[in-house]
C-alpha cells in the first residue's frame, strides 16, 4: 500500500498568524492532535501539535527557570524556551522544520520515518502543494479494514500443512529443520524443538494466519541452547 491509499484528504489547517487558542480549539473540535500550518497562499510553513502545547505557563508546566550561569551561557536557548512556553501565536511555537512525504510513497517508508523521528504524522505534498496528511491514526484505520476474518473455500488438510510449512520455510528466524506440523480437520499441531521461547509465538502466528486454519495446538518443546536442558511446557 502507498500513502495515497490511507492519507486524510479533508484537511484542517491553521494560519501561522492565528492564535494558539484558535489552533487548540481546532484540534479539540476535530479530535486531531496536530495541524499543518500554512501561509496565505496555502503553502506549508510548519506544523503545530499537542506536543508543542504541553509545556505552557498557563498549565504550570513550563518548568523552572534556569540558573544565572545557564542563562548567561545559553541566553538564546533560554529565550526560545520562553517563547515556546509563553507565546500566543501559532508561528511562535510551531515546528518549522517539517518532515513530509508524497502520495506514491510506500507505507513502509512512512512507518520508518515515524519510528526513527518519533513523530505521529507527515504532511503529504504533491508538486510542493499540500494534498493530505498521513498519521498513525490513518494507518490504524487501514489496518482495521484489513484485519476482519477472510472467508476462504474449503482447503484439504494436506494443502493446509503445505502452506503452513511453506510459510515457516520463508522466515529466516524460524527453526525450519526442527519443526513440523500436522493438520487434522483444519486444526494444526506444531511439533518439534525450538531454542528460543519467542520462536514459539512466531510459529503460532504463522499457523493462525494461514487461511483455513481453525485452531492451533502447540506441542513444541524448548531446548536451552547452552545447557541442552529440555523443557516441555505441556
């Protein structure tokens, strides 16, 4: 999937000269946690988010004043912090260096950016024009539509076993040579040995996600790789 498949196109934006009261009201009314900031021509100039508004003098969350030495050595930084905690205009507290994406970008790339930069949303630009925004909430909505159970035609137990083992063989982490599966009436039974308990969960997920599987029984045993101790959780 790509960004254009999930992004929000009905945009709520705010002008850089708007008051923080207006910006906060827009976020509350529309139940969103961030707004693209645009100039009079509609060009993106920044973002204002809930994260920009949690350190405020009005809330008593501005923090303590730095000592005289820190103020003397970093007066510009201290002044900027004061603007963020006391400013009343969007332009005074917004984030100006905005990371953006484009409609044809793959969702995997967007998720990588969100995780590495610790951000929740990316404005979507096309020919330098703001055409949407993609957020974690948009990804969640897309996932909710894809998760419902799929209706599949009847599949033989032999075919189900082939598919489960085939998917196990695709995974580099999976203990392919020490694990087997049997299937009876759509119920998968996993047997064999693993050397890490986390592999157990991964193998169950593989079997559970195979269309046509009705249930999964875990008969795997865990072998501690250093001592060779065998633990049968059953």
